[in-house]
């Protein structure tokens, strides 16, 4: 099993450690990227990815190693500490670049058989809204199964976390790792995902963006074929 972790920060704090603990419990090959070290470019709003091709994005080459790793992974872990009730700026910048991959445009077929995990921590609160920031992208990418781990660690560093919080981390990561391993190789998208995909299929049949319409037609998704 291959797991890729996208860390929404460079430092190795509580969120980093929880993501690593989960990945190690899942087992297999682990690839990590740190934002903004491994990618930091802001979307410039050129719309090339939507109207023409993602390869025309001015940051395509910089982003390509992460895109390749996510496409080849079985599990995608998005990990971000809470910054003012939402993901970090680098994580938001990263996710902005994959708007073209949402189901309303040109979803990557391999996403529908993957599992995704959103991990967030906060000294106080905000993990729910932060995980939603990341889960929204995973859902609209078509990721088959999505899990969330949000822990209010009541500390400003991994070293300062109390024993009770560490037991919670252990319990939650063990539970998610078991579910991920149990579902490996037999991921089935949720009914919600299938319904949304079908709604997008009807939109693509009517057509409004040439690049998207051609993409769906090439794969037969506008007819009977499905990516799951």
C-alpha cells in the first residue's frame, strides 16, 4: 500500500506526528511533502487549467511531483494545524491548484478508488472547520472514502501534549488505520459521490466548457461508463 502525506506546514509539530503515526500504522510505502517548502506558488487566476489544460498552469512543473505521488498513492493524507479556524495558507494555496480536478470539471479517474484522511490539531478549537476545508477537496476530487481526525491537543507543541490526549491520538489513529486496511483494494464511492457524479454527467452532456466536455466524452462518462 502506498500513502502520501501532504503536510500543511514545514515544522514537525502535533499534526505532523499524528499523520506519521497513522501512516506507520497503515504500513507500506510512505511519501511526504511539506508546504510551503515543496510548493508555495499562489494561483494567479489565469483559468488555463479550467478552459484549456492543467498543463498550461504556470506552476504545473513545480506541482507535478506531488500530483504524480497522489495519483500513484492508495491513501492520501492531508494534514494541517488550525490557523484561525481553517487550514494553513500553504495548504489552501496547494488545494487551489486542483480546482480543475473537481468533478464539475475533469476528475482524475484513479481518485475514485482511493482513501483520504484529513488530520487537524488545535491548541483550542477549530478542527472541524479545518478538516472540512480539506475534505471538501477530497470529496470533489471523487476520493472514494474519506476519514477525519481532529484533536484539540491543548498544547502548543507535540512535547507538551498530556497523556490523556496521547491516548486519544492512539485510539483514533488505530481505528482509522484498521478501517483503511480493511477497505484497501475494495473502495466503493459513497452514494453522495455517485449522485454528484451523475449530476455532473448531465451537465457535461449539455456542455458548457469545451475542455471538460471532451474529457468526459473521451472516457465515455457522458454515456454508460463510470470511473468506479
